[in-house]
C-alpha cells in the first residue's frame, strides 16, 4: 500500500467512526424526544412549537458560524432531525381534549383522507364510528349518540350527504372537510340547528399525522361549542387558519383550481407532443426536473378528485379564461418579437411580488439542493 493509500484509508476509517458516533447520538436524541412527547401528551401541549423550533435553529446557525461550518448545512440537517423528532413524539399518543365529546362519526371514514381523521381520533381515545354508503340503515342509531359528525366524502356527494343529516342531536357538531366551503357550509347551516364548522385540510391522504399541516377553518355557528375540536387539531400539531367561506373559495380558485388546470393542460400538451420523458429528464435543469415531478405527481393520483375540484364552481371558468387571455397576451408579444413589451410586463410582475420574489428564490434554491441529492 502506498503512503497515499494508507493516509486515505486512515481518513476514511476516522470518518466511519465519526459517522457511527453520529448515528448513536441520533438514537439517543430520539429517545429523549420520545420522552418529550410523553410529557406533552400528559398536559395537552401541541407537538409542534414554532417559536421553540426557530430559536433552536437560530442558535445552531450561530454555533455553526463559530465552528466554520455552513449554517445552511446545519439548518438543513437539523430540520430533518426535528422532523423525525416530531414523528417520534407522534408515536406517544395525544391528550384527549374532550373525553366526553360523545361518538365521533366520520362519514366516508374508509376513504383516503377520512382514514387519517379516523386514525388520529382513535389513537387519541375518542369513540369513533364510520359510516359508508351501505351503512345508512343503521346510521340513525349511530347519529343518536354522536357528538361530532365529519362529512368526508367526495365533493360531488357532499351536499347530498349533508341533506340526510337533519336528525342530528342539537348539540352535535357538524363539519365537512371538502376543498370548497361556501356551498357545503350553507348546506350544513340549513340542515342542522346546532354547531357547524367548515374545514379544509391543506394536505393529501399520504400524510400520517397533522404535524406542521394547515387546516383552514370557516366558522359557521356556535364556535364556542367546537373550540375543543380546533384545540385538538393544535395538539395534533396542525396550524389552524381562519377565513370566511367566500375568502376560502376565492383563494382556492388560485391555489388549487388554476394550478391543477394548468398542470393538467401541460401534461396533456406533453402527451400530444409525444415527448420522450427520459430524454427530457436527462437534459433538464434541476428546476425543470422538479416542475416535471410535480406534473407527474398529479397524474399518479385519482382523476376524479381533480376533476371535482376544477368543476366545482362555474365561476372558475371565468377566472381560467382570464388566465388564458393573459397567456395569449404574452404570446402575442413573443409572436411580434416585441421584447420591450415582454420585459415591461415581466418587470411589472416582479415589482408586484416585491421582496417575496427574493424570499421565494431562496426557498426554491433550498428545494433544488434537495432535488439534486436524489438525481
């Protein structure tokens, strides 16, 4: 063995030893965070503590600088470690905010998103019942003991199901978790005299818990009666964001409808052009690879879900036509070779984004760094 090979092997052996120590420390840290989860569950403290997380990350970045280590590297590592810590705390269970809530009934509880709610309510100690389309003969008996009924069925069935809930106990909370809010909330207020709340979980069925997930809350009636439910979401780690039903639907037209429609259109265009995906990926930049991954992600899911979201409100067509017109407006500049007009419009948009544009650049750079690791 040459001197170079010997020295290289020594370095590699030392790195292996350090790596083993890191794994052992991570194991010890996870044991401690699991105990933290037990303590939090005893008093009902939320799993996710944003202020504590930010303070810890700031401290670690400062320490990294003092040790001449990249603060970004340290933050990336510890964000991943903390994500695992939240998972270990999730395994410890949660405090039940309202043990006397009565039966929690999830209509559509065997569906993908319904199962997430059923799992968390069950693990927290609530008495949970599921009603599917073949269970309606026994539904009246189940509803008689219900303290909370959650409608978790597809959008096109939501109002139909809500119409069957006129006999709920007056003190029963009625909620839905569909991605539109104005019509379901109006329907629930009309059919039920008791507390009503509209909910929209801003995540898909692939999640295993609510930690760092946003749930949009649209108040309906008797907020004080369902306040415990919102507190339970917070204990599970969710971030509750309150808006009116109309504000929600207006925002979702941008957040969901337009984006989903644009993605479907782009995927449809790729198919019609019969592009070679593997060749496209091989020659793509990291940002395009990430964008293409998001397009492909949509087509790996249930088409009925996205169809119902896009078709949910006729007003969405008007908004999407405005988008199409602006697309054509910019295309006209390209067709005419009018670079000055294109730059002018680009600058107008950049000014509209303001400081957020730079923030999004930094955020997307971090995502791209992670995407490169998986290439």
